[in-house]
C-alpha cells in the first residue's frame, strides 16, 4: 500500500519547482492593458518567480532564416509577471523566453503567431531548454 502512495506522488515531486512560462491575454490584466501590451508572460512553477527574467522577440522569416527583433518587456507589480509590448504594425511570431538564475542554463520558451488580429492562440508551441529553429517559426507562421 505504501509503495502505491509513493509511486503516485512521484510525478508531483518530479514537477515541483520547475521553470515554466505561460502566456496570457493582455486584455485580462489591467496593468498590461494600460501599457497596450500584446501579451502577458507569467513565470510559474518556480521557487522564486520574482527572480525570473523574461525576454521577447518578434521573429520573422527573411531569406529563409529566422530574424529576431527584440520587443519591450515590462515587469508588472506581481512578481514573475511581465507585459510584452510590440509595435502596432508588427506581424510574425513572438518568442518569449523565461530564465532564472536558480536554473542556471535552463530556459523555457513559447512561440506564438502574432498578426493584425493579435495573438493566434492555436499556434502556441512550448520549448523546454531547446532553441526555436527556423523550421519552428515557418510551422508557426504557416509558411
């Protein structure tokens, strides 16, 4: 009986304390909405989310290569929550990367299509400690 309980608890223990980034609708966050953000990034499953950092880039395909343009990221009042700002006419994919010194060389990434209609949620892809490739960007953009 005790072995079954321990085995059932194993997945919970394995997931505890991991670095993960979630992306949300900026319209649902008053601070982000006031900044005219396109998205909100929330670092979760982290012992110290306030010690986390987030970067974001607009990723476009140029000459068969993924070209990145840094986007402005603004920390919000809640620790580990960030507003992602993009220029009004920007279109492409948005790559959001979370990092935390507690996790040394581990990064959590999200890639999602962004166009004149806003974030295209059905295109969201997660990458755990893997770089986003040009193929990933093409697949996300549908090109």
